[in-house]
C-alpha cells in the first residue's frame, strides 16, 4: 500500500485522492437496495451504484435540504459532513424533518461505541444491528 506522511504519521495515499466512498460500496450495497439517494457524492460517477446523485455542485434544484419528491428506501452519504461548515444545524434539520425521522427510525439504530478511549454515537443499519445482537445472543 502506498503511504504518505502527514504530521509524522503515515496514511494511505488513496485518502488524498477523493472518492473514498468506493471502498465501502461492497458493504453499503448489501444494505442500500431499492430506490435511494447518494447525498454529497461530489461527482455523478462517484455515486453509490443505482442511487440518484445529489450534490450542490450539480446543475439542478436539489441538495441535502431540498430532496426530490418521492419515496426512498435508503439515503447514502459518505465523507460529506466534514465539508459542511455548520453540519450540526444541517443534520438537525434533516433529523427533525418528519419524513426523514420516520425513515431513519425504521432503518437505523443508534449505537454508542468506544474507540481509542472516546465515545462515539453512530447510526448503523437496523438489519446489521439485529444481526449483531443475534450473533452475540443478546
């Protein structure tokens, strides 16, 4: 693997090239099936396969807070929040949108995990969450 050095630490070179989402596509496509959106994909060819690409750089009327009318089975967004200056506000607007709240509640569970002595709250697909609980017999 090609590495780069940044602040005396080594990182994979691919992280400097954009389109990091491609590395999670094999996993994401197992859960993101049906009619969906990829919000913040940057380039249409970088969208999750079979998802409608949404990005503020495209010449259309859509963005994360103005989605096309319709019913969606999933919303995919990877490496997007770090590019939004006021991401807590945007995320809260999305989460308090009644349709999106219902969507998230049916398909995702919140999980608190500890990584390197810090707690993080993450969304994980409900099917995966159920599978983990069954595996752990909880």
